[in-house]
């Protein structure tokens, strides 16, 4: 009877260690995925002032749009919550779409190589950001599933693991953004 109890205790401890290590791996994967999103958002945020400066030279009377985009960028830099940041980034994306729409009304802006290069760079960042968001949300899904299911839930609660937030866009932002790169 004693050897059976010893085997059961050792098996329970082994399971606890395996479950804990799985939770640590999933949490670290979600953190690394968030860091990838953060890198892409920083790249986007670095491009915004350059884009605004390029547009300001041509469309001084569009100041409200430019100030809104600059303000959104500033607010986004200070946020850490994936859910809140997702909503703010969706607003920033709409503002950038309005800036890109301005190029149709200003032929000299449309022909400006600096503006065109910034636009191409931003499209590249958006592609990387889309991939990073999908990877992050997949990592969060895996972590949340593990934290919620029995018996891993017991180890998660005992060791302080909790669910992570998904990076989500607003419902109205679900359709893909169209960006025209034609000169």
C-alpha cells in the first residue's frame, strides 16, 4: 500500500511539474508574440510623423485630420492593454486611410516620392502587423484554453496564471483596408 501511495504521489508531482512547465511555455509564447506586435506598432508609430510631415507640406488646410492621427499615435504609444490598444489602433488606421485618400485630391502629393515610399513602408508594416496579431491571438488562445481546462486549471490557479487579453479590432474594422499604391 505504501509503494502505491508513493507512486501516486510521484505521478501527481510529475503531472504538476509538466502542467506548470506547459503553462510557463504558453505564457512566454504569448509574451513573445505581444512583443512582435509591439515592434510592428512602433514601426507604424515611427512612420506616422514622417507621413504627416510629408502631407502637411501639400495640404495645410487638412490640419484636423493630421492632428487627429498624431494624437491617436501619441495615445497608442502609452497603452499596454491589448484590447484597448486594438480599438485605438483601429481608429489610427481609419485616420491613415483618410490621409491616403488626400493623395487623390493633390496631384503633387501623389507624385511625391517620399510620400509614396512612406505609404509603401506603412503597407509593409500593416502586413507584418496582421501576421503578428494572428500569431499573438493564437498564442493567447492556447494559453487561455490551458488555463481554463481541468486539470491544468488547478495548477494555473495555484501558481497565479490567468487568461490573457486578445488583440481585437472593432467590429466595423473587420473588412480589409484598401490602400491604392498606383502612382
